[in-house]
C-alpha cells in the first residue's frame, strides 16, 4: 500500500493527554495506556488507533470495560459518541524477542525504545502520526537489581521502592510531543554528569548514561554537548527548555541516534571515544551527532513535522545546523570538503538511480526507506542555498520567525520557505522546485574572451535529468558564486559574484578583461550540482594553486585528477604530469593547512570515477587509479617522506591542528606505499605498533590492507587480540578488511561472514562487513557475480531479523543500469531472488521492486 502526500487529512481525533504505565520485564512488559481523546471538528468517524503486533487484553471507555471496539488489521477501532472521552488499553509485549529494534527492545540487558518513525504503535495503541501532539505522564516499574536506572522523557517527578525487589519512577514531559519522540530506558547504567546554565539562567542537569565500564569514554561526548548548547544560543538564539537532559548509549541501534525529548538515545558508536579506540573521524562524528540530536530540540521537537513527507523540514535543517556547528569548531574549508564528499558519495548516486526521490517525496510504501541522503544531505543543501540567497542576517531573522511562529506545532516545508520569503524579502516561488524535483542538475559553464573589446562572456546552461516518475523538469534556481582570474597575472579580474541562474540559459558579461580569464565557479559548492566547463588541465592546475576560495582550489585539483583518471580508463593510458605537478605544488605550499593539503592530494574514489562513466568498468578504473597513485608515489617520494616526517610523533591531542597532521601523515604513508618502496610495509607496521591513538593505528592498518605482506597478517592478528572485547573496534577490524583493495577481498569477506564474531543481530556489525563491502567497488563487482550473491544472501537473512537495516543495505544492487550487460543481468537476478523470498518485509519489497523497474 502506498501513502501519498496529496492525501493528507487532519487527524479525526486529537490526544491532548496520555498516561502510560509500564510494568517492565525483558520477557514480558505490560503496558497500560490512558488517552484523553478529543474529536477534531465535526465528523462521525470512529477513533482509530494504530497497533503493530499488539493484542488488546482490555479496552476501557471512560473508565468502564467495554466491547464497543473491533480490530481492523492491526488497527483498534472504537466507536465513540461524545466529543471527549478517556480510552484505556492494556497490552503485553516482549522486548527480548524484538529483533527489529523498533518499539521497546533489549540491548545488552538494557531496555530501550526507538519510535521514529512508526515504532510507538509496537508499544501501545495510538494515532501514531506526527501531527498528534500529547502531554505524556509515564510510570515505570521494574526489578531494581536488573534495572536500577529508570528514565523517560521530560522531568523526573517521583520514585520509590515497590514489593518483591521492584522499584518505580514517574516522569512528566510538559511539552506536547508526537509519539515518535517518546522514549524510556531501564537498565544498569552509570552516568557521567555535568550541569549547563542557559543564557536565561536555567540550570540543566546533564547526564550521559552508559555501562559502568564505558564511563571513561564519555568525556568527549559530554564536552561536545555543552559546546553545542552554547553554540545554539549564540547562533540561533535557541535555549534548552527542561531541567534535565539525558543521553543513553546502547550497542544495538538501527541508525546513529534519536532526538527523543529530554532523553536522546544513541548508538554507542556516536558516544564512546578515547584515543586508544576511536579515530579522529569517530571523534568528529560524535561531536556532530551529539550536536545534531541536541539541535533537534528546536528543529524537530518544539517545531515538528506535520506528516512524514515533511521529514526534511527537521532533518535537512538540522543537518545544516550540525554542519555549521562542526565547521565552527575547526576549519570551514575542510568541513565543507568533507560534506561535499559525503554528498557525492551517497546522494548523487541516489539521485541518479532507481530510488531517486525529491527532498519532499510524493509517496512512499515504507517511510523508513526515506531516511536517505536526499532527505538529510540534499535537504541540508537546500537550507544552505536559502541561507546564501538571504545572507546571514536575514537568514537569522527568518529562522527566528520560523521558530516563533510554529513553536508547539507540526509544520511543513512550505511553512519554512514562507518564513524565508517573509523575513528575507525574497521570492522563492521557483526555488521551491528544489523540494519537488528529484535529480542532480547539470550546469555547463563556458568562458569566451573577446580581447578586442576586453570582454569576457560566461555562458551558463542547466539541465535537470529525468528521474523515476518525473520525465521532464523545469529549470532550478541555482545560486552560483563565481569569479574570474587572469591566466597571466594570477590576479582576480572582478570581485566574486553571486549569480542566480533560474533559466535554462544565461549569459554574464564582464568588462575590462584584458587578459585570458580563468573561471572559478560554484565556489564553496554554493549549489549541489554537477558543473561541466571548458577549462583545460592548465586552467585547473592554475586554480588549484591560486584560487582564493579553498573549496574551489580543492575542486580544481579533484577535477584535474578526475579528468586524468577518466582519460586513463577510456584510452588505457593518460599523461600524469599535470596532476603530479599540481600535487607537488600543493605539498610545497607552506601557507596551507595540512588538513586541507591532505584532502586536496587525495585521489577521487573508484566509485566516484565510476559515477562519471556511461558504463562502469570496475577493474579498469582500479588499474587506472592505482597507476596514477603509483606515479604520484614515485615522482614525489621525497615530498611524501618529508610530509610524513613533519607530521610524525607529537603526543595525542584532539585539536584541529593535531588532527590535520595525523590526516596528512596517513595520506603520505599511503603514497609511500603506492610508490612500491620496499620499506613501506615495515614503516606502516612501525606506525601501527607505536601509535598512541587509533587514528594512526587504523591508518597504518588501512595501508597494509592493500597488500599481502606478512606485516598485514601480523597487524590484523595483533589488532584482533588487542580489541577482541571492544565491539566498536572489532567493527573496524571487519570493515578494514571489507574495504581492502586486495584481489581476493570478495573471498575474504565471505569468510569473515562465517567468523565467530560476525552477527547480523547487531546493526553496526552487519554494516561494518556488508555495508563496507558493497562500497568497495572492485570487490563488490567481482566479475564472477559472487559479490552480488553474497549481498543478497545476507540481506535475505537479515530481513527476517531486522527489515529496516536490511533494506538500507540494498541500494548498491540497484545500480545495475550503469554496468555491463553481464553484471547487470547478475545484479537483476539477485534482486529477483530477493523479491521471490517468501515473507519478505515491505521495507525490502519497496527497495527491491523499485530497483528493478
Ligand atoms: N531522527 C533521527 C535523527 O536523524 C533518526 C531516526 C531514523 N529513523 C528511521 N526510521 N530511520 O537524528
Ligand atoms: Zn536528525
């Protein structure tokens, strides 16, 4: 069954109050709910309460046991005569047997919940939709020894002991909220505590709850939380609104984390860190996700979504907010490069494939399938474009207006854009197409110089490709920051301009251009588009050395590398000299931040090269890229060794400068290895053995993973034994092998799936092996088709346990159109095999059937 945006109707019944009583146990939990329901407008429709896998043991209407109800599928339907009633229900659920990790479930002995998007209906009967906002009162009773800590949303009200070694706690959340924000946790947990005083003087008790032995690894997350709270006050004027803020980390979680009001629940990988077990990337991820969930308190909770088609209203905006936060903690340029890399790796392929959908979709079968890079990351780019168009000051006025006007309500993307228009005094009517049209726009930009009249003409044109269900598109509004440089003098010929390209074609004239101009365009990646230009290798090399926008500099280098790689793939060989010289120049530039250098000199991934090709040939791409890597390694071996030495040693510190040094060190080590230097493996092994932090250790391991050296075998073993009791680090052990560029990587992965530490029951472990493998382009697309078969086998097995996590891992199989006939046929066969599986979930059905279309 398909849900359509156009068919939205306001709820028939509102639920201003709900009281929940949980008698908690892992095997059985009894849930008694009392809902105050109010008829919403004149109608004679019954009350319909969603339920999934629930059987009502009792139904009470206004306090009396009643049988004026019936089950319609999973839905509990109750005929009501009056305007306002009190409805009681009682059900028993089994958290321990909940392998889907939606609703109430057990993770390592902790009872916890995940309700977004539609998990609350697996806990109790309720109108489980985001536009029904209620005040929650919750009572929890549980065995005191097994579950000494009892947490729920809002503020704690009272607690005490009960009979038979049990105890209880009552919580009250004063803010009306949709059911997807409900949460509770019961477990044997210890807290890392602190306080935060808000700008207006409220003292908030902060706590991060984990198992006792994990406490030493929670300081970074707690620090990040406080930094995020201050940042949101300063940047958006948003303050926290309860007396407590609790975060709980659990090991089994379907995604990163969840913004439940006052009680965020996290995948432990986004909380736990210390230098010995977490990389810089992990540290950054933790700060980013902690901030993201905290920021949701305003963009998501205080103002929530009217329906799930509006998901990007909270997710796109909140991703934009967490990106800006992270940028402010370090280098804006490096953060922008990382975000664009993520967009290109995850969202562009989605937009170009069978699962493409607009940022505000028109229909879905299973909403869980729409927690995508398009909703999150492209959604964030839409907010960024509006911020660019409005400018900083007006953008802040617009967000103030939005928070003020829609506080306590369930809003739409349209509401947000209207605030941008009003406060920004701009017309965003054509801009709205970004919400409704899928596909990545392609921009062609050419410069023509007329030396006689000292004019330069920049010609722009755009095309939005067709996507499923959208064969023809209208032009988009593209904010393009651009600038011209003089090829001889290196001087800027005119100040930067912000061009709003809103038609299919446009032409911009620059006067007084007396030397040949070089075009710098989409600076800062001001629009999420693909740009094609008539710039030569020399132009790109020039920009990579002289552009004053760091992102544009990075981009010029990437384009130069990409052009070279594509030439290598199509012609069997390519001239590497321009890339080598550009990299040499960048490495030698002492004014540059090492973190930036590390990003700039890294070659585009094999998949990104594949994305440029009509038909992807994974083996040829791999060879072309390895050849370029080897040449860069050899021709610049001295430079790499100097960069490596410069960034070496120094005791571990988590600061932008220290991170940058570590990043450049790993990149340099990779190139030394690529050069074929005989001492590379031992250099990596020494780094592996002596590292005082996981970034260096993992960096060395990744370098070794490309080969078959005895050092690789030894390091893998040492790593496993050292960390065998740390699940998050073991995940790295699995994913490093799954990402290896060795020829036998596909076989290795099959073997790893039989390893005693591999399990599909834990989403992190499943993603570490299966998810990592399927982005290893050459291994996954092994000519035998074994990669496809392996993925399908795993997905079929995982779907029986956890359909949401399984369905998320399916998209790589859907890219068959881009491969040669033989591979395409084998990929389709696996999709068909998945579809033919009896009892397939609707999550998988939607993904697999759309992928075949
Ligand atoms: N709202 C959460 C976050 O982005 C993620 C929830 C994901 N839910 C899902 N059904 N996939 O912070
Ligand atoms: Zn979010």
